[in-house]
C-alpha cells in the first residue's frame, strides 16, 4: 500500500537550519544518516506509530536566490559541518526539494532582512497584506496538490523579525481579518502572515523562531476556527536550555541568584540579522524572561548577542552566575557552551514535524502544549522548567498509548 505523504514547508527555506534539516532528512531517507539528537528516536516513542522519514517532502518560501546544495556546501566550507561524502549522497534529493521553493514576503521583516533579499523577491515588495496572504496560501495549496500530500506542516525558520507593537493588533480574528483586507499597510510581520495563510490553507504551523508568528489572540482564534495545529516559539537548543535546567536547581536548594550574565557569540546568517539592535530586541526578550518565571523573583540579568563572522555556524555562550549561599556567602558558577547552531536545531525541527503529523492524524487541533520542552517561549500554559516540560511530553506519550 502506498504511504501517505506529508509536506514540510520551510519559511526561510535556504537558511542554515532549514538546509541542515533538509540534508538530515535526505540522509535519513537514504539510510546514510544516524538518528543521534532526534528526541523521537528515544525508546520512549517506540510504541507510537510515528511517520517514517521517507513519507516527508520539502518545500518552502525564501527571500534569497540560492539552493540547498549551495547552502549546504557553504556551511561545510565555513563551519565544517556535514561531509562532502554525505552531500554527494543526498544531492539528488536536495535538487528535488529546490523545485518546491517559492519567493517569500518582505512585509515588516525589517531593513536588515530586506537587504538580504533577491530582486525576484523584491518584485512583490509593496503588495498588500491580503495579497501576500493569498499568494502564500496559493503556494501552499499548489505544493499539496502537486505532490498529492495528505497534509502540509509550515515551519518558520526565518531570521528574527523586529518587535511588534501589540497595541495596534485587534484581539479577535474578525477585526484583524477586516483590517488586513482594508489596509495597504500591515500591522503584522511576515511570520504572522505566513501563519494566517497556513491556517486558511488547512496546514499546521510550527514557529521555531522568536518572531510573533501565531502567538496572538486573534490567530489562536483563527487556528481554532480552522481546526489547525500549531506550537512555538523560539527553539530551545543551547544556553537557554541550560538555564531551564540549572535555574530550578538554585530554586530547589534555596540559593539566591543575585545576577546571571550570558554572553553569546556566533557568525552565521542569524548573527548578521541579530547584529541589528532592533531585531536583537526580540531575541533577547525570548531568552531573558525564563529566570524570573523559575526563580520567583528577578535577579539582575544581562543577555548579550554579538556577531563574530569567523565563527560561522558555531556558537559560544559564556554564563556567569553570582549567587548567595548559607549566611549570605557569595559564590559563583560559570559555564561555557559551545555548539553548532544548525546541528543543535535541525533534529528538533524533525521531531516537531513528526509529532505534529502524528497529532494531526489523530484529528487534534489547537496549541500543542505538550511540546513545550522544545521552545524558549512555549505557547499555552506550562511550567518553564525543562524537567517538568519533558514530563509533560512523557505523560502525553503514556496517555496516547493507553
């Protein structure tokens, strides 16, 4: 019997994370890539009938002129991830994925991201928000029809957008929909327009970025109306993952954190965009709220993000924690986290796609709160501690099997 296919539609299709996901998926489909780093490959998930890797096909929106092969080889040359042998083995599948990539939108992405765009993408710049949503929705529907897909999951992996003025965005979908139809200027960033198009096309939406995406009351309402699954925001892969593990330790031992300083340096495309102070604000907010939520008080904190071109896709985070122990004795803890940004993120994206596809096959809709452990700022009501978030996922597996 022919297996039903699922589409993965990347926003930021030829970026570092999307490219790494595409290479990893192609390697898994050809049986030449190991499953290290994939949460859904843990024994915990053995009894769930999750989709096989060969049932997924890739497409996406991109604002640059590039290809998966070019992006992958650039990652290899600058950051020494992948191997030439692996890239040679998956080149044919990457070329097939390229055929499904369409120009994205530049609405409210900020001047730094606009500067990266191609002439082809800029041709549509100036389109109304309603026209952008219609075009994106058409691309999604064409992708689904062309490949006879059972479902399409849209994954936002684009660069971080500037902060959004939430005071000008209506809380209901009726009001927001009317505003988008009537206005030539959008109060929403591109990430939210992609989410609207996804929901209206019957797709699921995963927001792996700090950008607002579907994290608005009006869009949560739209997802409920259309029966769409969604989750996000901002993949938790490195320094913040460690914060969500270590901060509960200080709270449980009643050690008072006085200050927590985190300094991050990296040199990939995300670093180029976050070198803009406006775009950086969105990322810093996503990384900095967690301590107060876990500790129950706000220590002095500082999160810095700096672009160092020579590092490529390798990221270093250095954290300094100053805390008080018994008799108010001051002590410190320091750690250094070094990892490859895209390699840390890519398997989580594949996990999220696989788990979303499974939930969709069960007929569920709305926010997937049980996936909170994958995100820095998870949507829905949940604890910020990683251990408790992972327990939620484990319990969801148990309940699903039962």
